[in-house]
């Protein structure tokens, strides 16, 4: 996974490269010691990939540099209004030619209407400052610009049926708006949307939500959501596992046409109740 470098990551990357050189090691040797691919080490040194905190500690010990890498990591990761993973997701979506996402709990970010994004973020992060909250909502909406491009990525989404009925802050009116937004994107051919019905006999998505990003000239990257953000994976076996799991989920889901009709049915039921 290769991202555009930001200044603080570039500074950290230079520290890593200098420490590696001082230790007399090649990128290949570092990769072998940390059990990662060499391109990952290169991306860290160029500031094109976020270095996890545990990897900073491992590099510090490997190079025996007395905490220099840890200090550089702390300087590079001083808190911003938006967490680093939040902007990385948007950048990967802009670069990808195909996006695949499974969501068992909520509508995915790329298809969320603004009211739904606002309600969901309010529900899941009541501790956020107003500045962070506003920036996260705006960023999520801006991500959807990729769906208006002429060369838009092929977007495939699989959700559980319960997602269609689960309200966020704002209640039924927001959920109705979200269902209408999803139908509009489906009918415009912007997304291939499938729903796993509640009575499905097989439930292969119990491991939680995940995404797959496919690029024209780079290896596929996977990411998995957790409470504090997003964990990115470019290990070949992990990515293949996610791809296989997504295929199984699609097979268990309703067809795109049947899924569209189910979404429409749920919306009509909510309209009648309103």
C-alpha cells in the first residue's frame, strides 16, 4: 500500500533510513527481521505509509538507537483534527480501480447521505470535539466524489439485512433518507449492492467489516475496521483470505436486483409508518 507522503511521515522516514544505515543493514534485512515485505520498509522510509507504534519500537530495538525512532514516531503522530487512518481511506478510494466492502452493522461510508453520516458519527464518537466531528462528516461526504468520476471505481458492497433497518441518531427520517440515497446510487449504476438476508443459513462475515482496494499497478490492499479506526493489510495471504471471504459473502447474499427490491420494500414500510 503506497500513499502520498506527508511532511511529518517524511521526517520520520528519514530518521528510519538514517538509523538503518548507521546499523549497517539493508531494507531487505530489516524486512526479514520484522517479517514484512521489503516494499513496506521502503514505504516507511519514504513516508508513504503510516508506521504502527509497535513497529517503531521494533525498529528502535533492531537498530539499537536509544529511543530515537520512538521519539521521531511520537513527533510524527501528534494528534490532528482527523485521525491518520481517516484520510488514508479516502486516498486509497481515489486511487483504486475496484472497491469491495462488507458491512454487518451500518451503511458503508461511500454510500452514506450527510444526515446518516452525521448521525452515525454522533452515535459512535460522543467524545469528539465539534471541529473533529465537522471535519469527519465533511471528509466522509467528500470521499463520495469518486463516484461522480468518469473513471469511477467498480464498487461492490455487501451488507446484512439488519443494516437496512438500523436507525442512527435522527431516527426514521434519517434512515429513510439513507435508503433513498442507496436506491439512487444503485439505479444510477454507481454501486453493485447486495444484502445478506436474516434467514441465510451460512454466516461467513462474523469476523467483522472489511474492505478490499484493487489498484491498476500495485498489489491489492485490505483493511479491517475496529473501534479505534482501520487496520491496513498488504500481506498476500491476509489479502487473499479477505478476497475469498468476500466472494463467499456475495454468494450468500441476494442478487443485486433482489437486494434493490428489498431496500425499496423496507423504505416503503418506513414511509408508511412515518
